[in-house]
C-alpha cells in the first residue's frame, strides 16, 4: 500500500512537471487546466480581462505575431494576471516591474484603444490588418501623440512586453517549434514515463 501511494505521488509530480504550458481556466463554471489555445477554443471565461480588453489584446497579439490569437494570447495573459506573480509566465515579470501587473495591461490596452480611436475613430480590433500594423509600428518606437497618459505604460515598453507574450504563447511550445522545423530542446525535458 505504501508503494502505491508513493507511485501515485510520483506520477502526479511527474504530470505536474510535464504540464508546463497549461493554464487554469474556468469553462462552464468548472476550473480546468488546458493549453491557452484550448482555452480559447473552449470559450474559457476571463478572470481579469474584460471581453473588450481580450478582443483588443487578441488583435494586438495577432498583429505582433501572426497566430497569437489562435494560440490563445488572451487566455494566456488573463491566466498570467490571475496567477500568483511567482507562477506567472508573462514577460512583464522579467522586466523588473513589480506585481501586480493588471494595471499595466489594462491601462496599456486602454491607451491603445484611445490612440486607435484618435487616429481612425475605430476600435483597434475593428481595424483592417494594415491599419493595425501601422499603429503598432508607431507605438513600437516612440511615445505617439494621443497615447493616453492616465497611468499607462510608455508605448514602446508596452509594445515590447506584449510582443514577448505573443512570441511565448505562439512559438514557445513544441508545436511552435515545429512550425520552424526545429527540434524543441527544453532545458529540462519531462520524463517519458510518469513514474
């Protein structure tokens, strides 16, 4: 009996190690662990972001890294903001910005919306891809006129952090590496067997 408990514990521990890249989301009122892409497909509820913020984030992510929307950038960021800061994989964690980071993302997304509406009178998510790309190029290198300064991060810094998140969720997985026809060489590979 003792060995069974030990085997079960070891198996759980191995499964936990092997589940890097899973996020905890709520689907149909139940918490589940799944990939950001699966969370997007399942229509997981957002815990921190509003639906409007998620749409803006998806449009920005897709502009920065094609495929980020389908890869689940909105569920990925939402889960990163909901998780304890030590468990978050968001780029902002590594940029010497103290937690919590919800304000960084929310005010940055609001500033992007204000900027887009000031330039085009249209929400960022409703713009065509060419116009979105032009606006993103503008914020990538300078603080543009019309970027809200109501506590929003500087435009180039916001761009940099979100670009990192879009890259991570899109290409920072085995599937992402396969798109480049490159082997996924993790520093520490999970074991082939769970025990």
